C-alpha cells in the first residue's frame, strides 16, 4: 500500500523537476537571446552616434549609459535584498501539523499508524510546496 503512495509522490516530484528544468532552460535561452539583441542594439546606437559625434564621443556615451544601467541594477538589488521575506509555506504547514504529529507519537497506536500519519503530514507539506511554486527563490547570500 505504501509503495504505491511512494511511487506516486516520486512520480509527481520527478514531473515537477522535469517541468522546472524545461522552464528554466527556456528562460536561460531567452536571456541569452536578449543579451545578443542588446549587443546588436548597442552596436547600432554606437554607429549612429559615431556618424553624428565621432568615434570617441560615441564610445563615451555608450560606456556612460552602461555605467548608469549597472549602478541602477545594483541599487535595485540592494533594495530587494533589504526587504523582509514573507513566511515560508513549508514552515506554516509544519507548525500546523505539529499537534497531529505529537498526538500520533504520544498515543498507543502501532508504528504503522504513526508511519501513515507521517506520510500524510509529509504529503501535506509537499503538496503545499508544489502548489505554492516550490519556493526556489529563497537562496541567501
């Protein structure tokens, strides 16, 4: 009975992992294409500025624009880093399941019932994580 549940959970997790790999692979490809397009756009802008102001001035304008864009990106990153993170759904699920786990441990039920209760709690936690999006954005520096 528990083998079927375990294989179902493993199948669901592997499906989510495969989907995430495909999605992030496509995001990476899109980012690479956007970087290439940005390079071509900067080259075209450099050519236009070169025809109008000269080679050195065009290079300085492009370098200054990139410097300002980099400074703006650093400011945004510092602002996002300083914001307080919302509570994690897994922690909330674990706190909600704690009374059930304590009741199962403290009761005179057999170890099979305790194991079944643990699987139900684990399923609830995994289900909340899958439905909530997995919480992949919580890497701290």
